[in-house]
C-alpha cells in the first residue's frame, strides 16, 4: 500500500507540472509509472489517467477552445494513436521501455536548446504534428511534447492553448484506452486506482492553474525540462541494467 501512496504523490506532481508546462503530464507520468508497473500496464493506466486529466483541463480552462486547430490536429492524432497502440504488441516490452526513455530524453534536450524556435503556422504542420504526437502516444505512451511544440507556433493565449491541447488529447487518450483495454493492458488491479487518479487529475490541474498565475512559465518550463531529462536518464539506466545484468550474472 505504501507503494501506491508514493505513486499517487508522484502522479500529482506530474499533473501539476504537466499543466504548467503545457505539454501534459504524460512526458513525466510515463517514466514515473514505469517505476511501479509493467510497461504495458503503464500504457493502460496513463491513457485512463489522461482522460480524467484532459476533462479537468477542459473544465478549468474553459475560456475558449480553437475548434479549427483542434479538428485539424486532433483527427490525424486519433487515427495514428490507434495505429501506434496496435503496434505495441509487435515490439518487445523492454526495448519499448528503453526507446521511450531515449525518446523523452532527446525531446527534453531538443526543447531546452530550441525554446525560442517555432514552426510555421500551416495546416500541413498541424497535420504532421497530429500524426507524430498521436503515433508516439499510442506506441510509447507520450506525445505531448510534439503537440506542445506544434501548438506553440500558433500563439494561442494560455487558457486557449491548454484547453485546445486537452481537447485533442482527450480524443487521443480515449482512442488508445479502448485499444489498450482490448489488448489486455487494463488489469483489475488498475481499477482500484481510478477514483484516486480522478481526484489527482482535478486537484493537480487546479493547483497548476493557480501556479500559472504566479510563476514565470518560461522559467518553469526550463526547470520542468531538466527534471524530465533527469527522470528519463534514470529510466534508461534501469532498462540498460536489466538488459546487461542477465549476461553479467551468467
């Protein structure tokens, strides 16, 4: 039971940070959850948690949603998250975990080095951002950074940015949650966590919204990216140890 208390505390931290950073909590939640659960279980629990998280953001940041952007980016994201989720059965679990850690680490470095750069405001880039973020979300559990990078180019106001991103992510997470459930990633043990994750998603989003009004978002994003990078490095080290240890012991 103590393991769950720590998991819930870290999940709350991930939700607060995900709200403030604008990338969503999956980029931090997935590495955290991987410390407590099997990777395929992590995919299932992340999808369920994010459905609650996105609903909380849509409610608390309900000043406006850019429906055109949400549709142009969200539709390809939903299609490709299903493709990515279906492909999870074709790849070995440990390699997926290592790939996910490397991906998150590289994304964090890229975002740290290119904080002021943006992409062109085109429909093509919206579609590409939806395809890539959706596919990565389905395959390795996190695509929020790609979605955040794409939406940043359109200069949306803070509340509209978060609500629009959450609406896109709601379609993505609902779709992959169905595929993960059919694949058997949602176990009975996970059902016990749902009430707690529901409460954590709302409380974490609410706290994040309060902090957004008091903290420089640009400075906080840098701190968040460093934390994400360190977390992913730790996960890479764990997975490399799991790959190497059997050969050493032999």
